[in-house]
C-alpha cells in the first residue's frame, strides 16, 4: 500500500506566513543556502520541504548544532556539510510520516467523523492519543478485576552486642494463612541463636545522562510536572533569551567520545559557584567512561544527530550572571541536568552490603543494609538529594560478626494487604 502524497501547504498560526514569505524572498537569488533547522529528523524534514516547496535549486549546506550560544553556532557553520549527506535522515522522517498515514487509513477509515456521533465503524483519536486511551482503559480493567489479598509477615527485633535491629520473615511465597504466621511467631518467642552475616564490597556506576523521556519521567515523579511542562522548561533553558545553558533537549543518552570540549575539569569547575554544588568533591581529572557501558561513546551515536542533555559548556562561565534570571522551575530542571553530568564524571559509588540471617527453628529471618564508602557530597550529587535519615538507618547490621553475635528475637505479626494498581494521573504521561 502506498500512502497518499499530498502537496505541501503553509501552516497557520505562530506567524508562519510571514516567516515563509521571508524565506521565499531571501532564497530566490542566492546560489547557496545553509539549512540550520533542528538537528533531528523532523528538523531535517521541515527545512528540506520548505526549500522543495519554493523549488530552490542551488547548493544546500547542512548545519547541525546542539546548543544555542554564539560559539557553538559559529563552530557548527564551520563544520557544515552538503545536505545530500543527510538524505537518510530525511528519508527516516518521511518513512515515519507515511507509516502514520498507512496506519490511519487501515485502522481508522472514518477518522474524520466527530467522536460525539456514535458509529458502528469506530473513530480515530490520533496516533498518540489512541494508545494512551488504551493504556488508561487497560488500567481501569485491572482495577475492576482486582482481587484483594491479605497476607502476613513476621518481624523480629534482634538484640546483639552492637545494638538492635529488625529482621523479617517474608518468604517469596506469601504467607496467606494467619496460623502459619503464628507458628513462626511461636518459634521466635524466647529464641536465641547465632547470626549468619555476609559482607560484600560493591560498586555502582553513575546513571546514564538524560534524554527528554528520562527528564520527563524524573520531573513527573519528583516535581509533579506533566511531560509538556518539562519540555517547555527545557526548551527555554536551551534557547531562551539570555539563557542557553543546556544542550538540545530532544537528545540521545550518550556523548561522543571525540567531543573536544566535554569532560574538562575547567568546565565542571564552572558549576561550582552554585551553592547547592559547593559540597561536592570533584575528581581532578574527571573520570571519563568510554565505550558501550560508559558515557562517551561514538558508535552509540552513529545513527543519531545529537547527544545527551548536559549543561552548555560554552555558557557555564556566565552561570552566576544567568542564574538570577531563571524561574524556580528552571533552576530545578537545571539542577537535575547538572547533577547527572557531574555524577557521570565522578568515581563509582562504593558501598559495603551486609546481609544478616537468623535460622529460627526452620524459619529464616533476614535483614540487609549498606554502609556508604563515599562522602556525603558525592552521594548528594548522585541522588539529587542529601543523604536522608532513612539511608543512615540502613547501616544497622554492619557491626554484626558472622557466627559470633547471638541474637534474641522478640517478634510480632504484621497484617498486609495487596493493593489495586493506582489510576493514572496527568503527570504519568
């Protein structure tokens, strides 16, 4: 099936007519033009179709840039390539558009009829809205068909020479009968036995740098922002007047290994005047992780035109001057982006995992905790928040010794209930 190819027509709104008129008038005489639309496939499609619409026949050079400051733009014009080298990027955008047309024509042949009129054939509500509606309806069915389940867990307080902490008997197959829970409760009453303690040193690399979907997901859970609001704030930080402090927000989640200006200690130091970053101990030089599992990876960007969302290294020196002009939400989003960037240039997060088990007459009670091996400033950078009291309390069993400490357990039964999945809110999409 071949999709119907329509003639391109100028759009309405946002002063498009005046902009297109200016493009038409200024592209009639020059023998060469530079195409500098957004660096993704949609930007390639829009720019190229405008030139085709006005039947431009001169030389077209393609300019790609991922930040809006003057230095980045000058460098991008210096690296301009013939537009013909981006034919695949244009073809990818055309293929996506035509696939949408085919899907609409097959699945929703009566898509032009209003939703208010009931018809046996059904109606389209859009390529994005249709699956969104399906997700919402599926969740409603899950809630309607949900069957509540009561179950039990047994919690024991272990008393050792170094203090006390809680251990839990919660087998993988949930205890759904109270009499079984009561058996383990009776077994623990007055029990005293040796702890089995295992300690393991572990490390964890930093999370991947942000692209737009990961930013939207994090800001939804942390700030309650809908996806569109996160995009609008990121766009303002990218190209807003007097700002331009982050790179292109619609981006991949890796940085090119050969990028000359990324990862320099001087660039990272430019973030230090910010009060919230002042406690972070930065390595000198920064840790540069390359390859598929790292942050800097040329091959991972072979089919992409832009890299991850990071602070704009060419405007970092101006951050103290720009910061007072930012709104509170813009400051929050920049903090999220900057912390991810700083974490990517820092050593691995190292900790000691301690697991304590106690065999109470055949019933296994277990507790686990971790002891941080990094400074509070490093933890602050990675999580985006300072270490909490909860994180501190998780170190409760680190002082236990395998086979030497004897724990006396006094236990209780906790009533639990499986809850239905929650309904989606606007911030989830």
